[in-house]
């Protein structure tokens, strides 16, 4: 472990690096999203109805950054657009729709739906949960309640969600069985390994940490756990871009935190300040597990050693993000560290709806991480 006493003298510069669309060109997740929606829409007798790239970007710009949400929302919107009344769950509804596709309405406007879901979203809930309320209100149909609940209320439960197992098979390929202890129902290679590409050629600055909502392993300093659904997708990405040595706070890190101190994982994932605080602590050299526990404690006003060492100090946290809501979450986290700390939000987007959203919250927006790091390094 690095010398944290040396690291915390003077003014600290800390860097948080998002992964998808920042460190990596996220071709894999987008390919898995398209494949998953097309898998279900075809099974429903509707042909291929996956969102186009600009519609996927609209979800991301609206803060719906997990394909576990957006895939389920798209499939639910296709179901809700039909004129059917259903008496069973999603499987029965899909079969009924396949038998009478003529009663299906027009293709959903996914871009407009993303904005409506974002407006409906409440703090501490998943976007799919907001979509459940929205789509039920649109149709006011008791017959939709059960199939929409299956699609939208269990998006992180591999055993209850109809969508998550399919998406994860497209994402992980052969590694799906080892990750979840479940048989594969789809023969596919890992679309992450096939389509993801590095988006970074410059060295990253010292005291950097990867800050991602990607599924990941538990903290690397705790004994490994097997058979509990930790998917090493963030680790795959870090290896692809040559940053496996950096501290990494991903979805699996926060799942471990919830299992260790209580609470629900979604309460800790960005834009929650817990996620950012844990990454900040890890970037200063604290053990990942200690940084996670200290981050949760700080949101309750308790200072533990992983963050207490920088309390009252001076520093700046620079976050490189493609999500406006996540930049807000880092700003909230930095505000908890004391008056001597500043936050610099750097948006990464080449254009489109994400760049428009980032322009409202970021200090600057760059087309690539390389361009951002080169300029920020000269200002340090």
C-alpha cells in the first residue's frame, strides 16, 4: 500500500475515472443491449425493435446509465404499447402478443420515454422502478401490472428478472455459467470482449481510481467469494485499457458494502456520494474495503481512518464522466470533505444529447479522455 501520510501532505490532486464512454468505447454493452431487446421483441412476434444508437445515448444523457434498466424499460414499453389485456406474467404476455401481433401499437419513442422516466425518478430508486409507475399510469391496466412488475421491479435479481439472464449471457459469454452458477440458454461469445475498445492512450495522473457502475468483483483486499453473482466486467475493462493496477470501485464493491454494513446496493451506487467517497479514499491509498466502509460512515457524519486522514485538508477531486448525474454525485461527495476541498467536473462526450446534458453541470466538456487529461495535466 502506498504511503498515505506522504500522500495526504499539502494540497492533494485526486482523479476519478469513469469507465464506459470515458476509459472505454462502450461497444460491448450497447451491442448486448441491442441483442437483448431484439431477442425479446422477436420472441414477442414484433421483429427487431432495439433502440438506435442515438436513442441509447438519450437514455445515458437522462442518467439511465445501466443497461440492466434500459433493456428492461425498452422491452416493457413494447409490451405496454399493445392493446392486449394479460392475465399472467411476462412469459404468458409475450406468448399472447406473439399470437396476435396485429394488435400492437406503434414502435415506442425511446428517446421521449428516457426523458419521462428521468423526470419520474425518485432518489434512491432504480430507473426501471420509475418506469413501472409511468407505464402503468399510461395504460391504467391491471392486466399489465404483473408482467411489468416482472420486467421492471427485479432488474438486479438474476433469478427473478426475465431480462437480466439474457443480457448477462450476451455480456459475459462462456463466463456466465461460472459467474452465476446457472446454465446458458443462449450460445454467444462475450460481446464485451468482442466490441469494447480502449479510449485512452495517455498515462493517467497519480492518485487516480476507477469509479464505475459496471458489475465487478468485491474489494480486492477481502477474501474472494464464489457463487454469489459477482461479475468481473469492470476488471475486464480495466485490463483492456491497461489499468488493472488502479483502485477500482464498481458495482460489486458496493454490493459487498451492502452485505457488510447493511442497506441496499442501489443506495450506494453513483450518483450516491458513497460511491465517489469510496473512490476518493481508495485513490489516496486506503484499502478498498476500508474506503468503502468509511464512505458509508461519512454520509452519517462519522469519520473513519480511510477518509479521516484527509479531513480538514486541502485538495481537489477531478472526475472524468459522461454522466451529468454522476458529476453531481461527486460534487456532493466532495462537499462532505470540508471547505478546503474543491471538485472539478470534466465531461467526456463527442456530441449529441449527452454533451448537451453535460454542458449544464461540467466545468468543461471534452470529446475524449486523452484531450481532457492532456489539458488538465498542464493546469495542475
